[in-house]
């Protein structure tokens, strides 16, 4: 995930009076691995702190343009989760259920054990349900995908308990073991069943890549008509097969390559044409263009829009009366 942020990091400064968005020459970041949730349940996750200073292409140290990180938090989450299950599959032979909303659960972990050690998840889900009910009641509609995501993030923040610093690791592990035994599971055997499963493993071949691209574009077109490249990466991450053995650092680069291939071969660029002579970034877009303004769509969606425009023009030509739909055009 940090590799992806670094590859897409930018800074901004004025060139001849116009704001330019240029590639940053690397980032400084520190990653802190955590093993528990705030409710002190087992939860492997990582906190990343990124310094707000990057080297510009002219040698100066300037502020990081954080819009990519802000707009693409769901993409970063998707990349992290896909990388995590890919690494656990590769190194510990963990097997997974099919991902739901980009999250995969360990297949061989009993449901009652997962429930027992998911008190933080239950608190977030309860808070989210309350927020969702209030939103629908006040707005008289369901939230958009982005609004729903914001409600989810608010639920995480609102339900977050204060950090606990009084429990040492040995005591915490002993407590977890007792809770597992109370459910009828011996901890050592439970861990062995989850981590030593031997199932089919495969490489990320061309068939898998094609399936990922098809699934990603299908998920995007169900929800919206245009999207940015980072959103393509997000859905590709959600489509990573859980039985693929690939190191996380290679997976991140593969997601970017697949996104570029999908953009080139299957999508239509809606951003303005590049003016000849204008400098371009690593993403092949001009430095005069904001990194969050790029828009992509599919030929099928453009065809639908053209059909609707043709129908509207016929309706106007008829004086605003009813005009039959030409299903042959659809």
C-alpha cells in the first residue's frame, strides 16, 4: 500500500502563474503494525504515518498534495486488504471465503469463534445501523455509495473506545485462550486448523487477470457511469482471487498494470485532450490537470447516453409530446 501511495504521490507549485501538479520524488513514511483492536480483540492491522514533505522535480522540498490520499481512502483500504490476504495465503496457507465489500474472512475459523472475537465489529455495525436509519429518515432516500462510506467511517470513529494500556501481551493471550476453550476449542488445535490448511494454490495467470478486470468493471458500471483510475484499482483489489500466491509488493504493481491495461483497452478517456508541448506526469496526464479530475467510462455507457440524447431530440422535435422508444437503437 505504501508503494502505491509513493508511486502516485504529487506536490503542487506555480509555473508561470499557473498551479501545476507534478510527481513527487518519493515519500517518507513509517508503518506501525498492531495486533489488537481497541476492544482488545485480535486484529492484525497497520498504521502508516506519512510526512507532509516531498521532494519536487525541481529539487525543492514541498508539501505533499494529499488529495489523492483523501479521495482514495477506499482504494488504499482495498489494496491493503488484498495484500494482507495474499501474504497470509502465501506464507501461512490460510484459506478464505469469497470477499464481501473487499473484506475476506478466514474460511477455517469457526463462526462462533469469529463472533466471540469481533466485539469491535459489532459496535461499529450497531452504530452504522443507527446512522443509516437516521439518514434515510431525514433524507427520505438511501445514501449514495460515497455517503454510505462516510457513514461507515463516522460509525468507526463514534464507536471507538479509549485505548487501553494496562494489559500486557501474556495476560491478553491467556484471556484469549480461555475464551476459546469456553467455546469448546483448544487454542493450539484451532490455530493449526486455520493456518495449516492445504488447499489448491495458483499463480496470477492471464485467466485470473481477465476475470479480475471483468469483475472490476462490472462492479463499477453497476454503481456509476464515470470513475477515476484509482477507483479501477480499488475494484481490481477487491477482485483478487484469495487462492493466488503472490508477494504483496508484486501484487500492488500488478494492480496498477491491470488498471492501465483496462483503461487502454476497454475504457474511454473523458478528460480534455492533452495540449501539445505541455509536460506530463507519470500517469501520462498534463501537469496542468488535477489528479482527481480525470474521468473514465465505457463505450457501452457512452452508447446509452447517445441513445438517450437522440430520444430527447426526437421528443423536442415533436413539440414535447410522447415519443416511442426505439428499442433497436437501445
